[in-house]
C-alpha cells in the first residue's frame, strides 16, 4: 500500500496573481506548506512581454518559501506563443534565473498552436510539457530523448487526456509528473488526491508511488540535492 507519510510532495505547476491565479506567491506558498508540500513550482503564464520580469519578480520569494520549509522553484509556463519562439523564450527564462520551465501543451480544451508539443519536446531547456493533450508517439519520443516530463494534471478539461498521456508515456518510457495547475486555493491537492489522480490516469500503484515521489525527475533531484 501507498504510505501517505513517507513520500515528499511536489507540485511543479501553479499560478499566482502575476498571471491568472488568485493568490499572492506568499499565500500560495503558505497553503502548500500546510498541505505538506516540500517542493513548489510557481509558473505563471509567460510570453515575450513578461518572461524575464516574471522570473525576476519571483526570485526573492525563495527566502519566504524557505522560512515555511518549502523549496521554491521559480519558473514560467510559456503559453500560446508561436512554436518557433519556444526555444528562445525558454533560454531567456533560464538566463534570467528560472529553476523550472514549463510549456503550455496542446490541451484539447484550448486553441494551442499545432506544433507546440513538438517544439517543447525538442527543447533541452524545457522541463515539463503541461497538459499535452493527444500527444503523438513521435513527440513523446523526443520528450524522452530530451528528458522533458509529460504532465498528468488534475485540472478540469485538461485532465480528459490523462489516460492517453499515460499510455503514450509508458510506451516510450517518458518521464511523468503529477501537477495541479493551481489557480485557486481549492486546486491544491493533498497526498490522497494526488494518488487518486495518478491511479485514475491509469498508472499502477507502483508507478504512481514512483512518479509522486519525484524520484524519476532528474531536474527535480538536482534541485533537492
């Protein structure tokens, strides 16, 4: 059985008032701490207009997070940009000091530009492809080669394709991450809810335990070290 008390919790994909979330970074961090998270990624929506400023704005919050016992991953979610811009924006975010870079994938619920998944999976600066929708085998293969994790999400609408993502990721041996895509306080999950999302997506209990621990994510293990 999955022991809810022996696994660290992470959420790599959350939003604050600096894009379309409801909370200040400090409150989001505090709420995550109360739920037992040890690692939190704040990844507000970014494009050419704000990618650098978002990172610079959030960097001082690392100390606040540390005071609450949380490792803050300063990040961005590159969102609805032309696929050709993804490598440049990812590099700009990294150069500005971002710890984690997410790309807003081709969810079936939004008009994301075709080719976004492919561009993200081919980019070595990208850590996570969020809600990748009906991702192709070819794109998943590139994700594996570049160690881009595919997201299993609890977010309504985006989560309709979780089962497909798991099937493709399993076939291609891709990295997976379970995230909330939090915008409101109620979006943050507890340990039991995270397990439900993982199992509901079609992961076995053994797979779920491994993925929920974050031990399969090289970039996360480097940060924890």
